[in-house]
């Protein structure tokens, strides 16, 4: 199991820390919120999803241990 710390970008929780288990993440994709803010969405294998402020490249660095 590998845990990574990301920054929540979901309205009402912006800026809060978020810990995700990478073993349970199916995919990441970029998305623009209604106000035009760009976020990355982590889509979990259980159907849950999380909007985070880190880019896909930043997430890849974290998952590769950098």
C-alpha cells in the first residue's frame, strides 16, 4: 500500500489535506470546474472520486517516490 498526500480542491474543502491509497485509484484525469479552475480528479476503484489541486505530473512524482 502506498499513501500520497494531496490537496483537496472540492468546494467546501479547498486547501485541506487528503491522503489517498494509490492501490485503490483506477485513474487520474484533468478537469475544469464550473468556474474554470483546473483540477485533477482521482477516480477510485470503488466509484468514489476526489478533486485535487496537484497536476498529473506532480501526482506522478509523488507516486514514484520523488
